[in-house]
C-alpha cells in the first residue's frame, strides 16, 4: 500500500471514528405534542427546522397529538421522553396514579394562562358567566375547559348547566346549528373554527377563564423522570434550544408558520398565523407571563391550582404541587427573557 492509499485509509477511518463519536453524543428524544400541527405547534417545529435541537446534540422527533391526557399517558408509558400538555391533565394523572413509577414532570411553563374559555353566539342571550345557568353546554369529555368548568362556575357563582358530549370535530358545528347554547374550548382553536364555519367575530361571545377569576396555568413541557434522572443535560439542552426558537416565533409568527406548513402541507397558513398570534397574545406573552417571567411558575399560584384541580376533578389523592413541577433544569434568566413588552 503506497503513501497515498495509506493516507486515504487513515482519513476514512478518522471520519468513521468521528461519525461514531458524534452519533454516540447525540441523544434521541421523542416528543409528543398536545394536538395537531396547527399554529402553536410552531413553537416546537420552528426550532427543529432551524436545527437548534440538532446543534444541541439532540435528535428530536416531534409527533402530533390528540389531547393532553394522551400525551401525559404516552410519556408515562415510556413511548415518549418528553411532551407538551395541559398542566391540569398532568396533575390529574399524578393524583389518580400515585403508584405509577414513571409519572411525567413539568419542566417549563409555556402557556402561563389556560387558553380555556366559554364561547357562545350573541343570539343565545349569553353575555356573561351568570347567563350560563340552565344552558346546554357542549364539549368533548376530555376538553380542558369542560374539565375545569367547576372551577369557573364556582368563581362566578354559575348555577347548574347541562352538558352534551361530542367529537372535537363537531363542537363548533353543533354551536352554529343551535344544538347547544355554548361550548368550552381553547380560545385560539374554537374561535377561529367558528369563523371558518361562517360565524362573524362580532357575533361571538368569548368568556376567557383568566378574565373571570380562574388563574389556572395552561400547557407545560413535560419530561419523564427516567430522562431527568439519567440525562438531565439533555433536558436542559432541549429547553435552551426551545427558548431560542420560541423567541423567534414570538417575534415573527408568519415566518414561524412555514415550519408547520412543512409538516402539514394542507394547512391554511394565514389562518394558522392568526391562531399562533392569538395564542401568543392571550396565553404566552400575557400580562401574567410577563409578571412571572417566561418558563417559570409562582409557587402560591401553583399550589392553589393543585387544590382546585383536586376538587374539580375529584382525584383519588390530593395533587402535590412539588411532585408535578421541577424548575431546576430551566435555562438561565437571560435565555428566558423572550417576551415582548
């Protein structure tokens, strides 16, 4: 073998060795969203598309979801290492499965306020919470707003209501048809869905839970305790890369939506940009979020929510706020300073 062949052999071996080392240093993370590839999914799809997770040494796979409850369960089962889910759903899982060995833990607050609201058409005569008494409300049985409605009802002294269950795809249609008087749902989902079904914005009444005394937290990033124990650095890197991407999403939603379009080519980019902007304005860059700081929680508010969820969801055991939240893996304050005044 001549010198040139020796050199080529050496370079090939070095490249293979480097590749194996790089591969060994890359941590695979399966991530489960709470819902479909809609506007808010850009918070995760954008940093993935920009390579921020990859640059952090993470091989992140992001899958669409079908509800927060399912996301929590899948992370608990080990099918996913991390996910995005409603904090109330996480609390419920903890309290109803006290002996589960792999209960997911919230590691970053994203929706500082719950996106849940009650929505009705003005022609129903509903203008304020008290008007809901005796009315027929509709939502899927797992809907976050429906599950938390007892908290909303107690805060606003609302009398008994009648519930109708339906598939998520029928919720807004049934309201338009007059089959029900009002619905619960995430504002940035149901409001735009109602408009898409012919309702005018001026004819829709929106009663956001946070505006009527219900200061529940919304969606959080969750991680399995196994991942936190075995590779806390991977969680830290994920949250850091996410925060970097989220800052860009907040600053330029139309550009961020391109990452969602890349995953689901049939979405209406204009509609999903509106949905993302609505989510940013109401639950991500909200006054409460700016007061508390992005990514973190207020201990007193968290404890109150744990008590409210325990009561409203009638859990088997009381929710322990210390068990559902771990803020020790958050990025430095400078990296979390992503909200716009």
